[in-house]
C-alpha cells in the first residue's frame, strides 16, 4: 500500500501548471492531425506510448512495480478517463481548440459540487467566487464561436463531466495507490478499448503523422504524471481551478501554430481565467503552508 502523502500545495499547484502547458501542446498537435488521422487512432497512440513509458519506469524502479490496491476505484478512474479522452479529442477535431479546451475545463464545476460528499474536502467561499470568475472567462471565450448543438460541443461538455469523475477518483486513490499505477490502469484501458478500431484503420499514417502521434503520446505522458501528482499533493478544488491555465496556453499555441486568432472577447476571458488561476494558487499555498 502506498504511504499516505503529506499535502504539498505549492508543489501540487506547480505540477498542475506544467501539466496544463503539456496538455495545451497535445491539443495543438491533435488539431493538426484533424481530418487526417481518426480520433480513435490518436487516442490509441497517446495511450499506448504512455503504457510503454510507464511500464519501463515501473519495471526499473527499486523494489519492483507496486501493486494495485483499490481496484474498483482504479477501474472507475480508467473508464472515466478513457471516455473523457475520446470526447476531448473528438471535440478538438470538430471545433476551435480554445472552445474544446474550455468546454473540457467545465470539470471544476462538477469537482466543486462533488468534492465534499465524495472526499470530505471543505470548499471555501472564496473558491466559489474564483470559480464564478473562471466561468465568466469561459463564457467570454466561447461566445464568439460556439454552436451549442454541434456534436463537437457536446463531446467537449461530456469530456468535462467524465474528467471530473476521473479527477475525484485520483484524489480518492492518493492514500492507497501509487501514481504510476493509476496512470498505467488508465492508459491500458484507453489503448485496449481503441486498439481494434485503430489497428483496423483504412489508411496507414504517414511518417510525419506517426512522428506527431508519438509526440502526442510522450507529451501527454508528462502531462498525466504531473496532473496525477498535483491531485496527490494539493486539494482538488485549487488544482482543478488552476487547470484553467490550459485554455490560456492552448489559445496562444493555436494562434501561433494553427492561425486560430482569438477575438477580443476571448482575450478578455483568458485574462479572467489567468487571474482566477493565480489567486487560486495563492489561496492554496496560504491554506496549506509551505509545500
């Protein structure tokens, strides 16, 4: 059984910031493959690379690989994460990157609503205010481009709900299971569930597309490790709110790499999200002490 971790809020919030940047890079790469590579192949490649990396790390660590302890919660996290990943990649392929990211980022709404009954964590009044500020930023970012009835938008919203379930599961697993085991279970589930349609794809990817898929897997693995440790070391609310930084990073990358220039309202929304994230980081560090 994994030793119960000591809360390290500053370290956890630094991890989620790094994770947000990595996930933004992944979103940009996946958008570049849209229309060329099917969603299930992108999910399979992202997950299979993670399985390989994590398995090597577990096999070479001193004392050998740790055992799974809370099997049911690991399974819930794996299935919810797989669904969230597929919906998220589908949303990215159908709508602008920032729209997809911000729809997926509705997860903190559900996390805040469920953290107390599921985890027994206290939610400060200030956190609800910061959440409202973040959601105001979401509205400003989405307003110019979102068509609520599109399948891509629905996929983005579904990815947010499923991500919340996965995030709460990770927080619940922190006292029983090693972070690498959590990542491995999720990645095995995602790669296993998409293996048959991926390997049966009608068109073989080009070398350039294969290289991009490999990059998606490697960067996503780094993001997943950072995110898992963030939820292990810091309360679910502050971590989920600071995850909104992914939208800011994704918007900048989409503009610089893909030419998806944000409108003025999107820039204003990004400023609100960034402000809420910075205030959340300060609140988490103050509440938890030195991390």
